[in-house]
């Protein structure tokens, strides 16, 4: 037989015994999290500073740039790897051309764009803009020449107008509305209580397609001679994709454009399609020419329809 008081005392003593152990375990968990975070912080602090570019005097004015881009035997591999990601890439983009880059995951499509923007330095070869080697230009100058519309849209807390005119001064409401009208956002903005001055917050209900159209309108306002579209329609449904595609077609007009796409139906009208695999261009031509070759691109294109039929 055991009394009620003994049971209560036993439970109380058990709790008094386990409570410090739980605190110690929680403390060890926090220490492990702090150690993992500190490794990343110190790794960042130990990184080499970016090269000082004050001595670079070459400058390209985006209002005067013609739109020629040339990759000449470009080779690239990451610093921590001996493997070349881009093995021997050569390509020439004429002013106003629409260049599509396709290929399986890991083929080097996004890496190619990162090299063009000088996020990384190439191992050998050269990339030129209007005949000027990108190594002779500052990163700031190069970035000013490009409009980028990425797969992951980024909208910050602020008004719609602030989001669209990001990093550009002296933009009128008329210019913003014209850009919105061009990309098909005019009706959406008019339906909002405060129009362009409506604040976008995390609680604000705005679809993925509308976010993407906002980033395209931002590109319209930037008005740079080169355009990079990196999987810009991959996060939207088929109906919204049509709206985004029409907006992108207007954005690419008159600009030398590089389009990375997994949905091959979005790049049928490209002037040149580059098919990449393992860092090399294995095929190039227009959509019709590549289908006639019945090679890698044709298999890639037809496989999309096969997966739809299976579903």
C-alpha cells in the first residue's frame, strides 16, 4: 500500500531531478545553434575583399549602348572545385536579338548569366559588350546596363510606386502608370483603394502573377539596353503565364535579351536558341530548325508533352 502523499512527493522529486537536466540539454542545443551560425559569420568575415575598381576608366552609357554582346571561348569553374562548369562557350548576340538558353538542370544556364553580370570572374576567354571587355568595366556600370527579372520575385514593404521605381529617381506618376498599362497591371492598380500609393505588406493579398508583373514594370522603368529573364514564368499558372508572357514580349522589344526557360513553349519565337548540356553548347538554331534536327532539343521539347499526357 502507498499513500497519496508519497505519490505526490515522488512526482515532485522526479520533476526537481529532471528539470535541471532539461535546462542543460536546452543550453547545449542553443550552443550548437550558435556555433553553426558563428561558423557562417566568420566564414563571411574571412572572405577576400572585392577588387578595388577605381582604376577602371572605361564606361558605357546605357543610352548610347548599341546592344552587342559576345562570349569568346569562355571557360569557368568555381574556386573550390577543379571541375569546369562552362567548358568552352562562344556566342554572339546582335542588337535587339532574343537569345534563349535551355538545357537540363545543372547545364550551366544560370552560371552563364552570372558571368555576364560579373558576379564571378571567368577563368579564360572574354565577354565583350559593344566590343569592350567586361573586365575593363566596373561592376556597377555593368549592372546598370541590365534589367533582370528572376524566378523569385521580390517585393518590399512600401507603396506600389516605390516598388516599381526602385533605385531610380525623378520618375513621374504618368511614367509609372504607362509602364503598368504596358504590362497589364492598370486594372489591378485602379481596383486598389489608394492606387499607386497603396502599401504592400506581408498581409496584403497579391498573387504570384501580379508580383511578377510588378517586377516587369520595374524593368520597364529602368529602361536598360539588355534584359535577362531567368525562369520568369515558372512560379505562375498557365493562364497567368500568358499575361506574363505578353508583358515580357513588350519588355524584350528593342532590347538584347537572354531568356532562361524550362517551359520551352515560352521561347518558340526566340531569334536564337542555345541548347546547353554539361557546360557546352550542343545545339543552336531557331525552334523550327532544332525540331527538324530531331536531337537533344527535340527530345527535351517532346518530353514536356509526354509528361502532360501521362498526368
